[in-house]
C-alpha cells in the first residue's frame, strides 16, 4: 500500500516486482490429509512444513526416496541445536512418508527408515524463576497504557493460572464466564476445560477490555497493539511479550520459550508451598501425573527430608 501511494505521488516510477512463494502441491495435500485423518492443528502442521520443504528441495521427487537418502537428510538436520527441533523434523518427515504411502506415491515401509531420537524421560530440569522475580516481571507492565494492560493480563494468565502460550492466543471473548468466574480453555489436543478465574486475573482482563482492546472484526481476546488490529499470530508472539517484560524487570530468562518459563515457575512455586503433584497436575491440565513428576526434582524442601548422607561425607 505504501509503495502504491509513492507511485501515485510520483516518488517511485519503477514497478516493484514481488516474488510469490507457492507451497508445493504435495505439502498442501499433506496438510489436508492430516486435518482429515488426524485432526492435526495448523500450528503443528506449520512446524512440520519447514523440514518437509527442505526434504523436497534436497532429496527431490518422492519417487526417488530411499532409506539411505532419508536417513542422511534426517541425521544432517538433527545436528541443529535443540532436541525439540530435531524431534519435529523426524516426526514431520515420518508423517509425510505415511501420507505418501497412503496415496501410493512411496514404497510401503519406508517410514520405518526414519530413526527415533534418543531421549530419557525426566532427564532434564524445569527452568523457572523465583517468586520475587515473577512479581517483578508482572509489575513491569505499565497499567496506564493499553499495551501495558494487555501485557499484564497475559502475564497473569501465564504466571497465576499456568496457561500455555497457545492457550492465550486461542482465548476468545466468549470463553470467559463473568457471572460464574470461569475461563473455558481449549488446550492440547483440543481438550476443553473450565478453570476458576481469580479476582486478580479477572480485574486485569476487564481493565484491558474496558480501556485497551481496540475494536476489531475478531472475537479473540488479545490483539496486536498496532494496526491492523488482528489476533496474536502464534505462541511466539506471547513469548515475545514475556521476554520484553523480563528485560524491563531486569530478569534473565533461564531458557528458551519465555512464556513457558512462567508456567514452570507457577508449578515450582506450588510445590514449594506444599501442594501435591496431583494438585499441580490438575492446574497444569496434565493428562497424567507422570508428566508432572519432573517438578519433584526442584522441590528442594521435600528432597532434603529424604536425602541420604554420602559415605564418609558430612550430611548437608
């Protein structure tokens, strides 16, 4: 639009060429197949698309796929930093091969050539902030500005209610029951849950709605702060908001995914205050308490009660 205005004003005379990037037909068909057969979300398919594009560009037509080429591609991509990124690559390519097999465009059994990444359950530690650091992050939002009111409401949903970044993005105006003080959340796997809304969270959301949220043709609760006023694009937008709040508060983010750090911080704080793993699992909406067990590794108070002295070493 800006270039069109400049051309109309005579400031720009040469036409500006726009290079359009078109998705491969196979990738589009794969998206449709995954939606129909598995109900996969658009965000997950977007993550799968990156390695699949590289696969088609590097290896070529699916008719030329073989186990050696596929394993070489996956192993090269797995050298990139981060287990999660490598996992997305292997899972995305494996599902793409299953789609090709179902469509008769690839030999049966070729999906078994994709190696499984080694990963040991509970081998890592959840990264979290101390309670005083969380309070500084929340307080860093300027409640006198529309952006500050929006950011404060988002931070409270993450830090007080354990929302995932994706939960915040998908939250709609109709998901809040003001009379009964409930928030309806569609979490992982589109699981619908109803959570009690605290007074603090409700006040922050109401302040944003009354004097902060711009008018827009969408029922999503949280919108961009600059025109065009659209819903937040993805979980990355929420993490960016949290990362900026941490910088304002002078708090160092201990890991990637700033929004998820606040979720970890809430779970760790609950354990330190005496909550059980079952209670934490309910708040975090984990399907199994086994997912919540990783937080037991940071419950220092409980660990001290069962610690055994090392031979010939003074106890802590």
